[in-house]
C-alpha cells in the first residue's frame, strides 16, 4: 500500500490554487481597492467612501438597481417554463427530439446576433408589428424597444427566450435519469397530469431547480449587459439602464474607474447576498434528506 504524507495532496493542489488566486483573487482585491480611490491612470489617492456616496446620490444608479430587481422577476418564469416544457418533452410527444433542439438552439446563438435581429424585428415598423397589422391586430403594434414603458419588458422577454432552453435541457436530463416506475405507479393510481407534476415530478427535480435558480439569478444581475448594450444602449433615456451598463459607462466612457469599481463591488455583494440563502436552503435540505 502506498503511503504518503498528509500534506502531499495539498502539494499537488497548490499550483492550481495559486493560479486561481492570481486569476480571480487579485482582480477582486484590486476592484475593492479601486472603489476607495480617485483613480487617475493606474492608481490614485485614497478617498474612503466618497465614490459610494456619489453613486448612491445618482438617480441613474438608483434606476439601474430597480431595473435589475425587475429583471429578477424572470427567474421564477424561467424555472416554471423550463420545468413544464421539460416534462412535456419527457412525455415523448411525437418529434420531441426536434423540439428539444429547437428550444435549446437560442441558447447557443451569439447574443450580438440576437440583439441585432430583435432590434429590427421589434422596431415600430419591424416584422413583429407588420405581422400584427396584417392580421388586423394593429392596435397591438407598439414601439417595443423605443417605448420607455415597454423596453425593459421586451428585453426581459428576449432574455427568457434565450435562457429557457438551458433550463429545459437540465430538467430533461434529470427526468430521463429517474425511475419511470414511480410515474407509472402514480398514473395507475389515477393521478392526473398536474398531480403527477406537482407531487411526483417536481420534488425529484429539487436539486436541479435550486441550481438553475442560482444560475438565473446570476444571469439577471450580472449577465444582461450584452442584451441591453446591443439592443437599447440603456435607452430610451435610462429605461433599460442596468448596473453592468452603468459600470461600463463610467469605466470606459467617463474614464472614472473608481466609480465603476464601487458599483462593481455593490453588484458583487448583492449577488452574493442573494446566492447565500439559496445555498443555505440547499444544505438544509440535504441534511434533512440524510436524516
């Protein structure tokens, strides 16, 4: 039997840990440091919380926080739609493999391509409105991305369309790994489709649901920049301003990396604050399951 020192495994892990610390740890520390400085060039004087005071007084920043919070409404929609579509595919309707491909295809399309296409389709005289007018529904033809009331919800709808395929594949993969005898027993006992979904299927998808919820929260807080930037640039006005775009504007357009770093720190802490309870719920569920 091969005998090793207790610290031997850590020795093998050390190079990777050092690399991760350099790639992820150093930039994180640098962002925190920049957020307390007035940066000119590569560094600047320490100014304490002044950057934070300025951004909290900025109405645009306040709007960005509200918009990110509104985008979080897409998380339950993604989870519910993903589960329902996955269950329908799990029922093996005719052509279910084709439907699975069609649903997942948007997720692998480059976001700039999606942005350009939908920017044209959702314009006042775009394809969507022209089709509505052609079928006599002209009263529904709106300036989907040019209206301050509709722009954010239109962007949210496109994000849902892009992201839901990933959830469908996750849930379907989990369903295909389950024992079908449980579903068959429930069907024999007279359970309806909705009863089987609620009492049999969804409880078995708990782990995947929690994982997908965490991924969706991160997406809505810190991964919507390409959609907003390509389609609306934060407009009209500040109707679709989000925290990522706010960071981009101050870092590269206004050349104020201290302000941008402060917002990045706030975004990081908000994301962390929303993720920790989800992980705690999952850990508690695992402990209860073990008992």
